[in-house]
C-alpha cells in the first residue's frame, strides 16, 4: 500500500493506493512481467467540463467493448476524473520473437493501450510515464487528498474514491490489440530513425531542449518552504515543457527531485498530485513561465527566496 495517511477526525484513508504489478526491483534488468493490467486515466483538468469528461468516458468504454469483444472494465471516480482498470490475459512480450527486436515492448504496450483506447484523450503525462513500477491504483473508500484540501480539509462524499462501474470478471486476451501494437512499434522505429538522421544533419544548430533560464535553474536547485504549488504552476511546469521541451517523464523526474529537497526543509502534502495536471495544462495551452520582472510584482516573496544573484537577471 502506497502513501497511506489518516485524516484527523476521520477513519478514512488519504491517497491510499496499491500497485497493479509486483515489485521485481533488484532481480535483473530483463522484464519478467506480462502487461496483463491496463490502466487508463481520464483527468478532469484535460477537459473543458464535466460533461465533456463524461462523454469521453462513454467513448472509451465503447472502444474497449469493441476492441476486446465485449470487455466490461472497472471504472473508478478518483476525485479528479475517471480511472479505468481492465485485467487481461497476456504474456511477456520480450519472450516472443516478433517483439524481441523492439526495446521494452511490454512497458510500451501499457502506454500504447491507454493512448489507443482513449484516442489520445487520456492524461498525456500519465500515458508517457506509465510503467510497471508506477501503475498505482486508488482504493475505493479512501479519499483523494487534493480534493480534501479543496474541501477545507474535510473528507466527505465529494472527496471519496468510489466505484462507478464494476468489472464483470472476464479477462479478454491481449491478442486483440497486438497487431495494431506491432504496427505502432514499427512506425515508432521508422520515426526514431528519421528523427535521428535529421538531428545529425542539424547538429550545428542550437537544440531547443537546451534552452535555459538562469534564475529558474537556480530555483530548481534550492529547496523552498512556501509557494511550491504556485511555482510549479506558474514557473516550473511551463518552463520544462514549453521552453526546455522535455518529455513529461523527464519533467516529472526533475520536479520530484526538487520537491523531495523542499520536503526535507518543510513537508507539504498535496503538491505531488498537482504535477501531472500542471504539466498537462502547460502542454495543452502552451503558456510560458512568468518573467522574473513580473514575478517580483506578482509574488515578491517567492522572488526574494531565490538567490540574490537572480535579482539582476532579466
């Protein structure tokens, strides 16, 4: 069980999660797991309204039903959207000759399935970062801390993780998606080859993902006690996604390392749950981080927390 907390004055658990896959850390680099559990995250922050989110859910369930010949998955309301869980019959793809030539096909299948079954409407950060190690499922009856925080630190029916649709117990075969998945891997290999060739031809040019803003890099290197949620939304997420052009997975790694340093200085609950929505919003809208000059006007306290060297930085 992961990140289990008790809410004062309540018997409910906060952010209670379990991993869909066993932990094989330390037993070798070869994958020993079949991708036999599909996890789909439809985050409310990625949609214009709750009605739009509900329509997307119906479309995804219809797609799953058609692709897997009548499959009926579990649907969970997470507090911030819908989680869809589907257990399937699968095998370790690395052990099959038709997939052995590709890198990490089993892990890639998890991401491919989420993107394909949602027509790319799932949380982009989730789809790009999903793996065996972080396939964390919320437990019905627990409470989403971010929702509790928005609810004046009270847990009630609006913050509870609940079952919307129960799984019917049938596990469809992975084979229904394997033909499309192999085509996807082949196309990805072709695209990567073309991208590598293009990069080699333009190696003398400045790479976009090397764009650096000194004062933001300094911010990412120091722990701060306050204003972390503001900094994540207004500065860090748009900087890593829209200026440094990092992948969501790499951006999440950098942010979590920074937040870990901040937590050692002063623990803060709820900020981890804002990482994916903030990155998704930055990618969807394309907004840029606030300038240091404007930061001194909008949030002088945060600007003063940064090294004095940045006060002369434009």
